[in-house]
C-alpha cells in the first residue's frame, strides 16, 4: 500500500489534535473529490514498517487525542489488508485515543455484508475504529458548514455501538468524556433510569412508568434529529436526554434531563454546549431559549454557565419559569 500524506498535528479531521494518515487508492471517484490524486493506488510513498513506527511515535504525546484514517479509501480491499495489523497495534498501544476513519462505501450495504474484500479482515478493521464517516461525497449535497464531512448524505457512525446493538448508531457530537448521539430502540432501560426517577423529574413532570418511557422513546426520540442521547464514552452508559425544539426563524427551545448520579460533574454543561455547537453548524441555529423552573438551581446554574441570559419569567400553572436566551456569537 502507498500513502499520500501524514499530518502529525491535524485539527480538521476529528476532535482535538490528531495524527492523520491519507492512504492511496480509491475506486469511488466522486465528482469534485477533495483529494483526486489519491485515487491512484501507486500515488505517494510506500507504507513501510518504518512509517508505521513514526506514526506510533507521533501518537505518544498526551495532547494528541487520536488517529484519523482517510484517503483515498482505507476500505479498498488492498488497503484493508495493509492496514489491519497496524490498526490493531494502535488500539492495543493507545486504547484511550479515539480512532476516526472515512470511507466512500456504505457501512451496512458494503462493509457489513463483506462485499469489500475479506469479510474477516473488514470486521477486524472496523473493530479498531471508534467513529466512521461513510458514504460517497455528493457534489449536489455539499455543505461547507457540516462538521467532519463534505456532503449531507454522509453519516457519522459510532462503530462499536452499532456492531454491539446490530443497528446503526449515529453520532452528533463528541467531547472528551461523552458521545452525543441519536437515540435507538435499545435505549429503553437507560432512559427509564432517568425519566422514571422521581428526584430527577421533580421540576419537570411526574416520573414516567416503564411503559410511558417506552412509548416516549418510540414516539419522540428514535428517528428525531432534534433529540440527543448523552452517553459516557468509557462504559456506554446513557446519562442524559437533550431536546432542541424548533421554534422557527432559526430559533430552538432547549431542554435537558440528566441522570441524578451524574449531577455536579460537568457532564451536562459538556453535552449541552456540544449540542449547541452542533445546532449552529448542522441546523443553522441562531438563537436558543430555555425555560427553567425557578426552584431548579442546577439547571439555572447550567443555563448561566452556557452563557444564556435571563430575559423574562413565565407562569406555568402554579410554577414560575425563568426564561434564558443565547444567540449565535454570544458564547
């Protein structure tokens, strides 16, 4: 295998500072591809053991958050064979660093079906990847505002979770400790731990039964791109629910509920801030509002910590809600 480029301080392809490898060889030949020179399997330089060792050395500093694999296409059969042992070395040596990869092939239709090379090799390579951006670049769907991908058809996939659940798990945002992702039908138990707890729900509404939680998950969460699940990276535990309700004119009303065992640890700030950033780039958001019960001190502190400003109070039955706002650029 040849490679086209190595970037040792990349901040464009995944979160944080990363080491990025651009492999050579791609049969997709997307119109107006960003790197058409890498279509040629002979382009660049040989990927030797010495190059592998240099990349591993580059990953050693603590400020390097992970490794990114681009191209060309790393999932061309020839490239899979050349990469799989090396990728397993990376995961063994640096289990705490995230691995992102990009492919023009479809995760379910091409990779999981074993259509691209040896199915065992493909699966070994997938198990080394935390986050996969899949799909061809489509010029007609190009959007420069999108994070980490060129066109809106491309998806950001949490690979390990998708393999474990046997269903696609789409990621919306990543922080140092959390994945913010789409809800899936398998989230029922985790969501019930949050919505079924009376202490957690005391300023929202009466705690949900297991049946009401299941109905809420099906009807309001799964398939809704304005609802976000918050998951701990290290153990895949669901700890939060975030809603961005569209209000028109690029405005969204934000709401959040977090598992009470994880209050006071900065997770809510981390997650909601990441969702706001996602909405600014992906949803075209301009203004966020949040209506918080005046008795809910933790949520009031979170709204202020997010840079939201108090604008008015509202009555909801016997309760008083304090309304906060934040506009684009007011960070």
